[in-house]
C-alpha cells in the first residue's frame, strides 16, 4: 500500500512556520555543550570529532557518523509534537549541525503498533507551493519488520516516521466484496421497505398519527436509498464534475436522513404532549415537515459547497466525499474556522 503525503500536509503552512522558527533558534545558543531536559522538550548541544551517539529520551536514539574535524550538533526532541503537526506516530526530532553531515541514523519507538507501512521522513519547507510537508527523499528505512524503527538519512532537518493503516492486498479485495454485498443487501432491503409501505399505504392513511409516522419512515428510506445508490455508482474521481455532483447529493440525502429521523422523534413528542388536542392539521404538518426536513439539509449542503469548491477542497483526493482533512468544513455541521492543520490520526502513524 502506497502512502500519499498530501494527506498529511498543513493547509495553511503553520507547521512550516513553527518548525522553521525552531531551526533558526538552534543556531543561536552558545557554542558550549549543554543539555536541557524538561517533561515536554529536550534541547541538547554537543561538540564531537568523529561520531556522535546519544539516547535523547526513552523513545529516540540518534547516531551521527562524521568524516573528522570538530563539529557541534544541536538536537531538539519533542514529547508531544505529534499533537500539533500532521498525523504522526512517534517523536519529532529536529537536528542541526555546524557543518555538513551525510550519515545520520535515528531509532524511534512507535506509539501504535497496529499501524504499518513505515516511512522515514523529514519536513520539506518548499513542497506543495511553499506550504510544506513530509517527504522521504534521502531517508531510508533500515528494516521494516524491526521494532523500534531505525532510519538512515543523508541530511539534517526535522525528522520523524509516518505510518498508515495496513491492509494486505488479498484481504483488501475481500473487504471490497463484503462492502459491495453489504451495500447491495441494504439497497434491496430499502426497496422492499418502500414496496411494503406502498401496499399498506391506504390503510395507514386513516389514522392521523400513523400516517405522519409512515411519511417519516418513507422519507428516511428514500434518503438512505439515494445515498447508497449514488455512492455505489460514483465512488471514484474518474469524472471530477460527476464526483462533485455525487458528493453534493450524497451529503444532502444523508443530512435529510438525519433530519427526518428528528422529525419522527418530534412527532412522537408532539403527540405525547397533545393527547386530546387536535393540534395542527395533516396538511399543515406535511408542508412544515417537507419544508424544514429537506430545506435545512439543502441550505447546509449549499453553504458547504460554496465555502470549499472555489478553493478546490470540497472533494477528497481519493474518493467522492467531503474533504474534511484539508477544508474547514466538518461533516453535516459545516463548522467554519476550526483548526484543520492536523488530520485524523487514522491517516498516518508515528513520529
């Protein structure tokens, strides 16, 4: 399984600005050797001639091979940087040397052993139009099966390791088939539900409350059925316009599904409170229901696409669904202004 570094890129370059300021700081301290150890960060500066080897904390070990001559190396080890930078699965180590070093080795303890597909990476400030992101050029993994993880690199900067959820190819195909079968069964079940509703429709219309409940059930089934069908037929980005339309419609129908579930709950509450009172007429409740329970999802879906489509972050890079990694829009709620610099931890692994 390949790893796509675009999934863990900062949307605003905040990570690059932060790391660049730290790299600038490493050149400022005194030329004398020192070691500062705190619960959240360890700053170490050492002067060496041939080789440098140090266990910076319980999770990171560094080994530098030099070609001779006096050199100084400054190392900052971060305990909680994985909570700030793009999804990573271990410590972040920033290394700067007073002169060129072509052979540096890192040993990392990983946080989540369930993640596989290890990548030894460094932070490249120039990629993605200056936004910055993790890259693996010049860094190699010594042995992918060993734990802890050892990486060899031929340059200095900020280092870490990325890992992604791993699914064997054979199992992936099986999971795909299970998904298709499950979606197919769900679609057939929803169609059967709608057929049954059509058969008994005349009988349930006699009772006011029963009629409104079944209206909610029908609309819940239709919304879920449309979401399944659209997702099943357009599941990749072969045609970008079709993918955008599919994402919009799927978002709309899933929102409508939840709003009609809310309608069912409110109807039960209304009938519990208004036991003896006739209340609103059937026509009035239908007009209010269809206006709110389809109108509100439509408004949210339109706001979502209007806020994200111009900047091309509406659709995910690998499928027809909302891009909740790079855009400030969250599923269903369209919450604007959240800090999206850090994608979910399921995308990548340790630092």
